[in-house]
């Protein structure tokens, strides 16, 4: 019997799984379809304001996603594990 050493379904899908879980648990967030981008779900209410985005690699978790919300980031972009997001 093989012993599982990680709490991941797969290495390739771990970032996508984390983002899906975050969005499912937070009604104030939504994910841009087909992308590793999390946005405030009330983004349309921010018209005529500056949007603040952050991005980075997904080391131990997509950390920037935890800072998306009212009074914080407007959105965040996640890259692969230990890799910055593409431009």
C-alpha cells in the first residue's frame, strides 16, 4: 500500500483546486473564467476608482488571494507553484 505524503489531489491541479475552494467559501469573491484570477464579486461598484491587483507564484498557497476584498486588493493573479503568473 502506497502512503500519501501530501494533501493534494494532484501537483498539476493544486493551484486551481485552492482557488476554487477559496471562491466557493467566500461569496465576496469570483474567479475569472478559465484563468487563475480572483476578483471581488462587487467589482462593478468600483467604477471610476483605481483597481489594485497583485500577482505572484503559488508557493505553499496562492497567498495573494487572501488579500482580495473590501479595503484591500481588487484582484489577484496566481502563477504556477513557485512561478510568477504570465504577463
